[in-house]
């Protein structure tokens, strides 16, 4: 009789295990960029990576979003620090760079070459990317603006990565959402950025390959 009870218990236990959903492993995300990513001028808890992490967790995603933003960083600087800023085990990189290059009037071809090398390296490491684009300031002229603005979608298509056209969408040009420098987002501006980019991040997470 005891054996029968034990057999029944084992059968029920196995049925529970086999039919219960497998707990998803925590997704490690790295926000890699410049001061827009780093949280320049913001209080603790207000940076893009922290607000993105909170928004994703509120929707049920088990994620950690690390901040690998460096104020003043250029595409050249990002390229040089990429490997040690993006640790092994990273499942997704939100790549936001090029704005400081643009403000310095750096040749868009050089910016594209640096971002190209970064995307190639992340592909080599099998780390998916969500590439966040930027737009040039109007005072740089039409030719520069076109050359700069088109490099992002071109690279996204070349490497087949997820693409968000303009990181500052909804914030650029709106003083109510910017710090006094009229360049960086304030806390409300960060919330707008997170709200708008969130669907693209969710889509990128859902498209992640199963971890081997």
C-alpha cells in the first residue's frame, strides 16, 4: 500500500514539473552610450537605464539594465572600450552613440566606421543589439545632416539589428523636457524616451535566441 502511495506521489510530482512553466532566466541588458545614457545632470534613479529597467520589470520582465554610458564619449571612445564595458553574459545591448561626434562636426564616414566595427564585434560575440539613431543639429547644414542621419539605418540593415530611429524622439526641442543646457533630457524627458523606446526594447527581448 505504501508503495502505491509513493508511486502516485511521484506521478503527481512529475506531472506538476512537466506542465509548470519553466522560469525564464534573468536577461542582462547593457545600455552603452554617452551622457544621454549615463544620466548627465540627473538624480540617482532617474537615468535612462534605471527607468528602462523599472518599466520592463513593471511589465513582468526579469531584467537587469546596466549603465555603460560615459559622458562626453564619442564613437571612437566607445569602440575602444566596448569589450570591457559589455561583459560576457550580456543578452542585449542598447547602443546609443554618435551625438558628441556630430556636435564636433566629425566626418560622418568616421562615425559610421566606428559604429560598424562595434556592431561587427558584438555580432562576433553573438550579442544582439538595439541601435538607437541620432539626428544632426540643423546648423550643421543639409549635406551633413543627411550623411549623419542615414548612417544609422544603413548600419542597422547591414547587420540585421533592431533599430530605433531617434533616441531623443519627443524630447529634442522641448524645453519642458530638457535640462537648462537645452541638450540633455531632464527626468520627465527620460520618462518620455523610455515610454517611446519601450516597445522596441520589448520586441528585441522577445526575439532573443534561447540561451545555450
